[in-house]
C-alpha cells in the first residue's frame, strides 16, 4: 500500500518505503504489547469484582489464534 499511495507516505512522514519485513516485525512487537496490556486489564478487572482470590498462575485462550 505504501508503494501505491504517496499521500499515505506523506501523512506518515516517510521519505522512503521500509522493507516489508520491518513492518512485519514491528507489527508482532506492537501486537504482543497490546495483548499483554489487554490481559493485564482483564485480570485487574476480574480481581476488582471478586472473581480472583489469588494472583493467576495461567490463562486459557479459546480463540484458536496463535499468540506467538
């Protein structure tokens, strides 16, 4: 998309288009951070409403998506 849309490159302030792998690696890091924040907020909320008595040791995800 960055190759085809010069307006997008301009808005993002890109003088050159990064290699696709740069964007892939960044996406993985950003998604991992977002997931960790989401999971922490879920545990905090569950603890606040009395669903958790002790700090959790594990979590189970039933979405079927790979978290790696």
